[in-house]
């Protein structure tokens, strides 16, 4: 792929992410006044607010990074948008009375330009119409030709009706700044030093919801109320007494499973002849626990020594059980008896062991953390779990 194609793909991806972020920001801002509305992407327009399945506000987004866009009268961004909206109102002349049309762009409209007369303040739709018709008559820009014809073909009244329904929001934040705007919208929900992590999780949920909507595996419109509910859920997760859970339902990929299958904790399970399905569950819990613990550590969510104290609690619960297992085995026990004893000890971990870490009571954390300890040979299941293994210097443990 050539440099030009790579640049084009990058710009397209950035524009799409900008569109998604803008939709989330719009949804957050709609919560206080319009929680009953729904948001869709690439359904009626780039972004649309809907009520009862019908659009009430259409939003076109235009993003520029490397060069600052200029929303002059012959702007391609402006006329691409006008082409879409002109075709819409040509088919539905009542649309300007039901809908609001918003052009949200990082470009700036020069003073005295058509777009400048369509801002929130100092509006002059008649002057904007005049400037647009002049541009359509005089511009040689072939890229805008269809848009010029579509706009000119509207009646004078219909053009003015459309312009009265248009709102130009120029000089809007770029994709990075929109993320900061989202952070300002949720500052009340979380401690200041955790805003970035809060936004990261909110956006992760939002992008997932958008993908499902576009793929048709979920409703095409996402409720504004759902955004509000997700903020509430995250607020609870980020309380000082709480820890957010990100990996409670994560399924490791086949490649990760294949890599983890080589780890010491799996060898320990095979030593007591645990079945393949239970080993799959163990790998899943190990992955969830190790990834979650690592993320808490990276984000400084754990109090000093908190994880070490938690692991000590797990080890101290295991120690007397392992010691009792050794006491109960006769000196002349067979290898099979040792395996059965190890299976019994491991079954306690699978079915009974439950140790919360602060607010987190999810089963994967206890079970996965035992596998983390097993991976270091700090705990084990077979009576002689350390007898025939060499502890690796670096086994990739988190």
C-alpha cells in the first residue's frame, strides 16, 4: 500500500473515531434535558438524535488534523453536506420544520462567509443563501458540481427553510480535544486523578455499543439513557472503596490460550489429571485475573501492599489444607492416591474458595489468583507439586 493510500486510510479511521467520540459527547450533553432520545451513527446521517425511531437532529462531522480546514463558500466539506441535505429536503419539503441540521467541523468559517451566517449567533440566512448561490454560479470546483445543482434546484423558500434549520458549529475540538471535552462532562462522576481511566472505560463501552449497532447485532439506535446508566455504573466502580472490573467476561483468544497452556500452572493441573474442560476454565480465570491485576497496578488503583496482602490471605488459606492433605496420606500411599488427594484440594479452589479484594467478589479473581500463585509454585495441588519442576527465572507472570 502506497503512502497516499496509508494516509487516506488513516484519515478515514480518524474521521470515524472523531464521529463516534462526537456522538458520545453529544449524548452526555443530552442527558440532563433529553434522556428519552436515542443516538444513531450512519443511519440517517453521520450522527442523528432520534425519537420513536424518527430523526429530530442530523449531525454531519468533518475532521481535519494536519491542515486546518477552511469553511469558505466553495468548501468541499460544506457542499458535500449541502448535497446530502438538499436531496433530503427535495424529497421531504417538511423536513426543515421537523429536523435540525448540524454541521460540526474542526474547520473555521471566515467572517462574512455563508457558513459564518449560519452559526448560533449573528445569523443571516438570506445572506448565506446569496453567498451560496454566488459560489454555485462562479466556482469551477468540479467536485462540488452535483451539490451546486442540487442546491440551486430547490425553490427559494425551500432553500431558506433549509438554511433556517442549519446550525454550523465550526472551530470544533479535534479528536484529541473531544476526548478532553468528554472528560469535562464526567468530572463530577470520579476523582480528578481517575478521569482519564474513567473516560477510557466509558469509550470502550461506547465503541462496543456502536459496533454492535452498525453490525445489526443490537438496536440501531443507542439510548441516551443507556449512556447515563453506564456513567452511573462506572461511578460506582470508581468509588474510593471500589475497584473497577474490566475483565470479568473476557474470553482469551485461541493464540493466548495456546501460549498459556504451556505455563507451570497448567502443568500442575495435568499432574493431578484434571480434565481438559476444567483446564480451559483455569486458563480463562488465570487470564482474567492476571490482566485485571496488571491494569489495577498500571492505573495506581491499589493501595500500597494491597495485592501482596491479598495473596498472603490466599496462601494462608491454602497452607493448612495442603498440610492436612499430607498428614492424611499414609506413608505407603500410591501415586494414584496422591493424585486423588491433589484433585480434592484443587476442587476446594474451584467450588468453595472465595476471597474478595476490597469490593471485588468476582469468582475469577479468587480462582485466577490461585493459578497466578500456582504459576510461581507458591501453592500447588499435588502432594509433591515442586518435586519435578524447576522454577523458571521469568515465566511471564504478572
